């Protein structure tokens, strides 16, 4: 059937459907409620017909104008018929209670790849520096390394502080900025066909491993590991989640499958957005822990280790068990 005949045959029906959507969106007054109820009762059937017409228009290769019009009607009809009013608080709670852990479980392969790219270099660097301590200077300059050592000096009144930001609130700002910057770089790097994400996962793994390995080898093990134990579960997991989101973007560009690259990228970005939102929340909380709990020298290292282990177990339980109702 030619496009002109197709439009002529169904145009009146489409206009009625568009008018109904417009009326629902504006919530216009002065209409007969009985008539509105009759029209609304027939709209699910009309909505299905619009969806059928949209599929036909795409299959037959009709012009973009008619396809766009039908697509807009289908989207508007869906929202008018089925969409619930947005309630930000309930949506956020639903995401935390079920949506986020389910999303993470559904992306376990991508998450495993990101974890390997990040934790592999980190652990490898920690081990290497116990045998080749001078290797650290390939990654960190001597001046910067001296500053890092001062932050974890056992004689320090508060651990993790710098001369430029020597209060908890100052350090909170530093930690939030640093965490969000790393997450954004790692996620957005996926737009470079995944190369940026690969680089930032490897680089951050090597850098963090270099710091940890050097401080362990240089005799700062207790102050350093007791400092990072409290927030490491949230911070390191957040970085891995951001990396997984970036890898999703990269894979959509490298191997889009049957979709166009744009379509694959949009689909990957929707799922990646959920991962990055969750990662940002974890990193934000980690910054508070790092600023107000981790620096405390009056708390025994054993207590900090215990709290850190408990938080790692809690994070693992959250992603493995929460939201498993209804076959999730």
C-alpha cells in the first residue's frame, strides 16, 4: 500500500487518538465525563492499532515524517494509559531496595571484566613492590610520594590529611571531588570505543596498588591499611561499577550487533546510567566515611579492620541477595 493511501485510510483515527492524548496531558475541563469514559475505554484497542501501524510503516519503509508521528503517538499513548505519576522518593527507594542490585547481577560478566582490569593491576603492584621497591618511582614522583608518606605517618594526629586541607570538612570536599572525577572519567572513557575505560581502570589500579605497596613496604602498613579499611568496600566497588558502565558503552560501539551504533549506544547508556548512579551514591558515602571515620587515631586498628570487613560483607550480601524476590 502506498504511503498516501495508508495516511488517508487511517488519518482520522490518528487525529482522534492525538486529540485524546493532548486532552489527557492538559487535563482539559468542560468535557462530558460520560463521553470521556466511553472514549477512554476504547483507547487500549486504538493504542494497539497505532503500534501495529507504526510497525507497518517501518517495515514498508515509509517516510520519516509518518514514522516519527506514529512513534510519538505510541509513546504518548503508553504514558497516557499505563505510566504512573513520578514519585522521586519512592522511585529512589525502589532503585536502592531492588533495582540497583538486580541491575548489577544482570551485568555480572561486564562487572567481572571491570573488576579484573582494576583489582588485577592493584594486587600485582602491591606484591611487586615488596620485592622491587624502587618500581614505585615509575608511577609516583619522589615529592608526591613524600607527601603521601606524611599523610600516613604514625605520629600524625589525624591520618589522611594534607597541609592544604587539614580539617574533616575540607577533606570531605577533596574526597568527593576525587571520587566523582575518577568515576566520571572511567565511565565517559567508554565513548572512546572502551579505550578510555580500559586506561582508567588499569591506571587507577596501578596507582592505588603503587601507593598501597610502597606504604606497606616502607613500614606504614598499620596506619595505611587501618585508614583505608573503613571506606574501601564502597570506594573500590564504586570504581568497578563505573568501569562496568564504561565498558557497556564501549562494547555498544565496538560490537553493536544487529542495531546501529547509535541505537546500541542509547540502549547501553540506559543500563550504564543505572550503574553510574549507584556508583556515585556509593562513592559519595565513601567520601563521608573517609573524611570522618578513617582518620581517627583514637580508634584501635583492630576495630577499624573489623568494621571494614563487616562493610565488605554487607556490600557483597547487598548485591548478591537484595531484590531477589519474584525470581530476580
